[in-house]
């Protein structure tokens, strides 16, 4: 098991959407930069474009340069072809830890991950009312929130990181068209983050949202969708968070981002 460091650098990225038409070797410089810059890599879903096992295998070839521990959740695109179980096996075979209501500990930091689901935010969140199909939709979001809560409850680390694909707050989807807000995340995912101390939250999915926000309990939430990271950090298109693991986390937010940029305000962009 790797020894614990005083300061652990976590790189986070999502929404690679690696497809059959991708140019081989295109992402290798990015992954080489991550490997040199960080101690841990977090992947926030939509690793593939159409959820095909062959896409996942091709992405793993791109990621062969990664030698640091890597943890991941899947996204909605990774479910498109009903090959998500095979994609998980491919990740495991490449020494990547996939989380789906599970936990892992790396360098003294606890990680809990779920895909999450849609449903909307705040008072406008969809409720379990009406047709059975609507109730099933809402129950899927509730079940994902319960999985996240159960995972966080099992962690005993001073520093805990939550990994999702869908956003738990509206703040990091601002900039996307209002009409698709309900499909980008759900406030139910925020509830477990308020019950347990969490150092930081990473998610993807909102390609044109905001790079960071806060939960109601002031936990930092980072949107690490790759297209957004390229816009915010063109020279380093991934989020890099440094956590001092020697310091206790009395609130659940002792981690700090290595770079702070003013959030972008973008509008009238479609979500892919």
C-alpha cells in the first residue's frame, strides 16, 4: 500500500467521451501531464461515448501512461449500450477502482462514489407523484443518494472525497440552458453531503456549467467536465486539488485547490 504523504495532490477529470472515431494517442499528452502533476486521479464518468467495451479498451490504451492510483465512476454515456458491467471489468483489469456505492482509501484519503441521477434542484426538483414511470424516475435519484449516503457512512477517514457524474447542486450547472437543468443533476445527491463531513465533491456531466460551487454546508463542489476544464485551465485541462492530510478536517473542507480562477459565465451552449 502506498505510504501516506503530508500533501496529496488529486487530479480530477470527466467526460472524455472517448469514441471509436477518436485519434489514437490524442489524449496521451494529457494523461502524461496528469501523471506528473498528481498523486491520485479521479475520473467522473462518461469515459466512453456510446458505452461500448471497445471504446473503454481504447481509452485504457491512452491511459497506459498513468502510473498513479485511479478511481472512477461511470456516467450516463457509459450505460448507453448496456455494457457497463463489462466496462467496469475493463477498468479493474487496468488497475482502476470503479465505484458504484463503494468506497476505497488511497494515501489516507477516503473516496465514495456513485453515478448519481437527474431530477432537478431545490423546490423545482421532481417529486414522486403521478404516473408510475415518474415515480420510478424519482426513485432512481433517491436510490443513488442512498447509495452515496451508505458509502460515506462507511468511511472513517479525516478527509473524504465524493465522486459523482451528475451534479448535486445547481451552482455548477449554471451556464447550461435552463431547460436541461433537471437532467444535469439532483438536489437529493446533496443531502448525504450535508450529513457527513466531506472535504470536496467532484462531478462532470455539465459541459458548459461553472467550474466550482458550494453546498448549503459550504462543501466545495468541482465540475471537472473536460470541455469546461479546457476552457478554464487551457494549459492544465484538469482540476488539481491539494489536501494536507496531516491537518484534521473539522468541517470536512480542509482541501484546497492548487489554482483558483474566477468562475466562467457562459450561456446559450448546448449540452453534449
